[in-house]
C-alpha cells in the first residue's frame, strides 16, 4: 500500500522555522519527483515546491522562494521541507505527493495517494 505520512507541523511565531517530513512507503521513492502542496483553511491546494528524483533540481512557488528549502533522503524514503522566516500567510495543512515517475510507468496507487497532512500555524 502506498503511504505518505507528513509530520513536523505545529504552532510557530512569525519569523520562526519548522522542518516538515514526509515518510513514504509502498513505492520506489527514489524514482519519483516529489512535491509539497498546502491548503489553507477554506482554500484550494497551492503548489509549494518540487524536487527531482535525485535531489539535484528544485522548484519553488514565488511566495516561498528564498525561505523554504525542499530536500530528500532517498535512503530513508523521506522528503523534507525546511521552512524559515515563516509568515502568517504560510498557515496551512502541508501535504506531500508523487505523481510522475522518472523513466518508467507510475506504480499502482501512487497517483491517488495522499497523507493526512501536517498543520502549520504561524501566529503570535
């Protein structure tokens, strides 16, 4: 079974930092680009960042560029999002996902997999 488990969220003050983790299982993690998206209360999904399968290439939404860093440890099947200089507008549930695959067809279940997300609240 494909599983994605996000963790690391919490309540932080503006300007603070958090490191989110996404533990992946049930698929060949190292062959997939991975992404973070977020959903603020009552809002739709917003793409945050993507990293290629090898971790050498990253992309960020303009709203987080320079503040967030996406990374991965393929040996641990884990994706990370280091969030610095947090702003109230970063408040959201953060989720990770994998949809495409490098060099081969996507494994069964990957395209439908979502974790529960981890809530980040930035507030004084």
